[in-house]
C-alpha cells in the first residue's frame, strides 16, 4: 500500500501516525484493517484509486475500525467526518464529477 504523496509514504505508516503508534508490534493487524477498510468502502459502491484522497479515506476508515474495537464502549458509530467523506466520494462518482466538485 502506498499513497501517491510527494514522499510516497506507505499507507501503513500514515495509519500508524494517525493512531500515534510508534512500534511495529501491530503492523500485521493494521494491514488487515487496511484490507478490510478497502473491502468495506468498495462494498458501499465507492471506487478507490491511487489518489491521496482515496488513501486517506481508507486510512480514516481503518483507524475508525481500530478505535472502535479498542473503545470498549457502546458508542462505536461511524464518525460524522468519515461518513461525510464516504458520501462525498460516492456522490461525486455517481454524478460523474471530479473529486472536488461537491
């Protein structure tokens, strides 16, 4: 997994930064969360590509899955910002617009 950023940081490293993880202990689990997040996003009908926007949506989704499991509370609903990102991408794709049209 690599985001098409200027420095081409692997998406796993971006996820670890988001979660503020400094070790490699959970890397395999995080890779699986990234795979799951991609599958879940595609299941909603959203197409992912090599853009930074697609990569960050995937990172945000995987981070939510990680935090949801770790929260140990009933409040595990999807954050509004993530739902908004997903809806915006889907609507843009359905309407045939560019990534920033909506």
